[in-house]
């Protein structure tokens, strides 16, 4: 009961006693008026007392012929306040805290490149056919799942997950890729631009990936945390196609071929990621060549980009 309600209640009790005393000594005609006044005081006192109480919240649970009543003595709860009087934000549970400080699940976009064993992007005469148009060689990755195992709170941990990566290698030359002869290896033949002048000519791979990354966070508050992760990503190339588009005086044409193109089916990439809050930049370098060994071409995919959004 509040202080104001307490004093009002005391005053009503005092008036009730005075009215009762007058009832004893008053005339019969006046007694009727006093009794009506007493009745009004009783209802007023009851109303004041009810406002001073908090009606508990009750829950009835029926089990067979038994009824269990659960009473919440303080159903009306206000947000906690700090010493300065400001309302503090709700405390995050442990799972939510861990999820926000794991920076893998999301959508990523970037660029692809192919480099040789010496780290060069230039091609010699035998591999010039696979020179890339860098501006149109793109990578998309959908990181669906993530699971983190803490080592030291949320500052250090190891996470894994599942992702699907789409790498598109856009050829800068007007060529057709040939891979039907395993002994001859993979190669390409140049196409007369007067016959078919490709305005789109690319090789696209779809890879199912599972990462194993060691992650560091500088702070347990996501709004103040820089993060860095490094590790490896294992993958399996589930699909590989070439797509070509051209047009001439007859019309527009599209050619799609789905083959294995002597692509290395199992991949292993070194990966590094760094960022701030929910923004991340990524870099991957494949430890396995794009094409299988003894195919005449030894090139390693390299991708880099930014995570557009985090789940």
C-alpha cells in the first residue's frame, strides 16, 4: 500500500468511528442518514484498499481430479533501471550472444581469379585460352548453417557450418572448351567471331562446402567487436557447366553444356575473414587445382569479397 493510500484509508476509518458514535446518540430520523453515510464510507474504503493491492496472476493446471494453482505474486514487472535511472536493455541469453559473435552464416559476393603455382595471373601460350575477364568472373556464396564451439568465452572459438558456393569464370577469349579426351587433357579451340561472337562465355562450378575456422573477437558486445577468423574449407563440386551467348543476323542463341570438364571434384581451400560488427571481408585460396592433375593446366582458384548480410 502506498503512503497516500495509507493516509486516506486512516482518515476513512476515523470518519467511520465518528459516524458510528453519532449513530449511538442520534435521534431515529438522523440515524437513517448516518447509516447511509456509513455504507458509503465502507465502499470508499474498499475501493481505496483494492487500488493499493496488486492482483496476482494465477494459472490453473488440472491433473486428473487434482487442480494446481500457480500464483505470480508480482505479475507487473517494469524494466530494470540503472543507478542513473535509465532503463537497461534486456539481457541476451547465452545462445543469442554466441550466435551474434559467430560471423559465418549469410550471403557473400566477390570476384574470382586463377593463378598458377608461382602466384601469377598471366597465361603462357598453352594456357592463354583460359585468360579471364576479371570484371565478370564472380563468386556468390550462401552460408546456410553455423555452429560455434567456445574455447575462451566468446573471444576465441572454433566454428563449422554448411555453404553453397557458385564460382563463374568468364573467358576473355572467343573459345570453346574441349574435355572429351582424357588423354589429351582439357584444352580449347578458338571460334571464328564472324560465326559466333560470344558476349557471354563462362565456366561455372557449384560447390558444397563445410568450413573449419578458428575465430577471434575483440569484445563480447557485437557493437564494439572486431573479428578475425582463419582456417580451411572442404568442398565437393556438385555441378559444372559452360554457358555461351551470342547473336547474329539470324537471331539470339544460348548454349549450355553440363559435363565434368575434368574439374577436381574434392576441394580444400585456405580461408581468412576479418571485419567489424556484422560486416566481414573474406579471402580464399584453393590448395587443390581447378582441373585434375595431368590435364595440362595447373591453375588454382582465388576468391575475395564481402559478406553482404549475416543471418
